[in-house]
C-alpha cells in the first residue's frame, strides 16, 4: 500500500502518492482544500445563528455586538470562498472513478451554487448595512466604511439577503443529504476524500 498510486481521471495529471488516496484507493482532496472546506462549514454553521440571536435581541450593545460578529463571520466566509475558487482553478477537484457522471455533475453544480450563494450573502449583507450609512467593523480590527444612504437600493439588497438565506438552507441540506447518502446508502467512502489520512500512511 505504501507504494500504491492513483491517476486522476479528469485532469490527466501525474500519479498521486498513497498519502493522497483514501483507504479504498480514491483520490483525496489535498490538505489545503480540506482545510478551506471545513473552515467554510464551521463559519457557515456560526453565521446564521448569530443573525437569529441578533434579530431576537432588543436594541442595545449586545444586539450590536452580535451583528458585528455576524457581519465579520460573513465577510470571512466571503474571503475563504474567494480563496477556494482561486485554489480550485489551479488545483481541480480530484475525479472519483467510481461515481457515475450524472451524480458527479449534480455534486459539481451544488458546489458551485454554494460558492455563489456564499459570495452573494456577504456582499448583499454589507450593502444592506452600508446603504443605510453605517460602517461595518470587522471583528473590531478595522472598519469598512459605509455608503451614501439609498433606501430603495437598501430594500433591494435586503430582499436579496432574505431570499439568500433560504437558498443557503436548501443548498446546505442538499449537500449534507448527498454526503449522508454516500456514507449510509452507497457506502463508497466518498467522505474520506475530504478528511486527513487516518491510517498512518506518510507518518514514518
């Protein structure tokens, strides 16, 4: 196993070392792709509850703090997704030779829609706030200035932001459901591709 290799189907790239494959021999996402994926997931799990809590609070310092955290996490997601897109342009996702083309296409479309909504939501959220004349602190480290007040544009971006949250729910549920289907029904080890090596290969 230590000398086994797997050749990617889509890119026609060079054979990969064993530490870049799963126990089943499937090509594994590289460590940076894995890190960016799980960072996106962690921040996505945080950003919506922060908004729910902020909206439920009465006007005051605590409400303002929760909104600063919500906006800061959203902008962080934006930055991570931009990095992910640039990274994927240079390092395409490894092909899975065991997954039918139709399923692979569905997964690819879902991933790119997730990228799109995770870019749209921070931008619309910033503009929703900025067009009211408010600046946006980023974790109290620095401040992104607001814009001239424009109520009609603000309402437009508010509608985009509200609609976008339901798109996030739908796409994340589909993504998780697909992962569970692979894990429980298909049992094809697809989740392991997005996890670090577990069996000690490459540690000696």
